[in-house]
C-alpha cells in the first residue's frame, strides 16, 4: 500500500500499538470524558428537581438523554491537536513532519480517527452505564436519525479544521495556553457542553449560532433529540458545509504564513 | 518554626526564579480570572432556572467556589510542584540530595518547589470568599467561622496526605503522573457541592478522591450546615490519612536504593 491510504493504515497500526502500550492514559482519558458531562448532568438534574421537575423544557430524563448523547457526539468530534502544536513547534519535532511528502494534517487526521475507533467501545460502555443509572428518555424520529449522521460527520470536519487552524497560533507565540483556554471556555458554553444551548441567555445563544461553536457539537445532539425541525436541520447542514469551506481556506492561508515564520528551536 | 523558615526560603527562591519572567504573572492572572469567570458564569446560568441547588443558595455556592479556588491554588502553589519533583527525583536518583540534608526528608520533599504565580488562585479564592461572606452577612457567626477554619485545616491535611500517598507510590510504580492526573480531573467535580451527586459518586469523591473534605465540608461550615459529627469525622480522617502517609513514606524510603544502585 502506498500513498494516502497506506499512510492512514500505518497510522492506525501505530496508534493501536501506542494505546495498548499506555493503558493508564486510556483510563485517564475515559474519566475526564465521562466526568464532565456527568457533573453537568447531575447539576441540571438537581436544578430541575429543585424547581418543580423541569427547566426550559428539560426534565431529569431529558437532561440525561441530552448529556449522554452529547458525550457520544463529543467523543466523535473532539481533537487534541491544540494541546500538541505548541510542543511540536517549541521542540522542533514539526521539522520531521515537514520533511515528509504529505501535508502533516493527514497524520493528525489518521491518528484522530484511529484513536477513536479504538476508544469507541469504552465510551459506549460508559454511555450504557450512565443510561442505566439516569434513565434517559429518547424519542428519536426516523428522519432525525438519518439527518444525525451527516450532521455528526460535518461537525467533526468543522471542529477538526477549526482547531487545527487555531493550533497553528503556536507558530507565532509560545503562550498558546492562554489562547487555548479562551477557546475552550467559549466552547464550554457555546457548543452546549455545560447546558443545552436553549437554556443559555439570548445573546449567548446567538453567538453560538453565528460563531462555529454550535456546529461543532451541539447541532447533531439537537437533531437526534428532536429539538430542531427538519427545515432548520437542512439550513444547519448548509451552515456546517459553509464553515467547512471557510475553515479550509483559512487553514491553507494560516498554514502557509505559519511555515514561513517557523524556525525550529535548536535546529 | 525551622520548617516555616525553610518554606520561606523556597518561596524566595521561587520569587527570584520567576521575577525574570514577569509576563508570566499577567498570563497566569489572565488564566485564573478566566477560570473564575467561567465558574461564576456557570453558576449564573444554573441559577437563572432555580433558586437553590440541592438546598444551597447562590451565595453559599459562591463561598464554595471560593474554597475550591483557595484549596486548588494552595495545592498548585506548593504541594503539586514539590511532589512532582519528588516523583522525578525518585526516578532519577536525585532524592539522595534530600536524604542527606539535616531536616526531615518528607517535609523537605513537600515544600521544595514553589510556583509563586499560583498565588493568584489563592488570592482570587480569598477574594471570592470575602465577597460571598459579605453577601451571606448576618448568617455567619463566630462559631461558624471557627468551624470553617477547623474544617479548612482538616481538609488541607487530607488533601496533602492524599497527594503524599500518591507521590510516594513512585517508589514502587513508574508512571505516577497518570494517577495524579486522575486526581486533578476528579477534583474538578468539587466545584459543586458533593451532596448533589448520586451516592456512589459522592462516596468516591469523599474517600477515594477526598475532594468533599477539601471543599464541600469547609463551605458547609459557612453555609451553617456543618454538624460537629462531620467536623470530628473530618479530623479523624485527617489524622488517619496523615499517619498512613507517614508510614507509607517510611516504607517507600526503605525500598529506595539511590542513584548508584
């Protein structure tokens, strides 16, 4: 095998070997990915019980459904490249990636997909356990289940391109942790991680839709749970496609400018 | 007294080391303020829909957030950096240098590095606590304040002993950093009163990762809902965990073979 398919196949083997080597990291990963939605699920369930059984159209069972689906969607769309780029630029390991004949984004994409294939059974098991504890109520319509799939894949594409582009800030500054934190906090509120977007104040809700955040995570969850109608679903898929095109061109632009200013430390 | 002097010396070393990088202070302050803003904004969203959360009023939870920042800041200020260095020095054998010094090696290892900019978290935590206390106002009497101080000290001892036990396991295990990361991600759950969690999670957050004693119990004192049984329990647990950490440390030292081995 050669070319890109070969690269992806090889990356899969490498990721698998790495993951089986560092099993403890898998446990840490699992805890941090389950704990966040679990905490907010408990907080909102408690809040809805304290105020008469439901807030903003969500009762305990609906919150359970929301946060369990959110956890699964988040699993599909999340990336860790923003944590890694600073290290790559600072330590100069990016130099090796630049020597290769393919764009470095391919190895990140392959690494992301293969890691997720390996960790999916774990997160599914966690979802089943959470479902047994919190008794979610799902009423999924057939069309929503169908529309969920493209929305999920597009959400992954938007988030991957966006975060890969933002990660390139490491070319210009070594203080990316502050930039990352701003982004993660915005994402916490605006992509539906801490609460369903419909519970946020109107300005934040607007910001979530105007900015890419809603389209990276919340939107597929809303579709599957029947919180958006089919016409809004179609519009949303269009918006996602628009963000992908925009981020794609932005990524090319920033990448070219970034590689020009890159001078590996210690090289 | 001697050890306080030692801590002060390490603190000064930390200050001298960091004064060359003063921008770091503003970056740290910015990040701490962001984190605090996030916590408060999260509370604001939740409390637009409910008047109390599991029996806690907004001001009481604000006090809890203050304790969370204060305790987390104190850990990141000295306990975490020192014990991370301990783990490193067990691995590469430089613990020898601590062992030959004429002070208790456990104390030395617990205070040997101070990350001074984390004082921002401690300061912000205190500021939030003051604001929360002012808003709680008349409900906090001298007795509550004494209970708070007692619970806070017990919580500090528990968290320190817990970290010490984890770090000491480096004498047997190689990759302890992973376990520390589990603690850090679970500590985040302490931002909310542990009483709202389901029983199994509350148990885990009390005894497996003792964030309930570190944050919820002191905040309970300010909210006027701390019983003397819980406070006594916290002190018993603190004493037991502290002794366990000490014994474990001694066992670890017996196993340690030094750099040349």
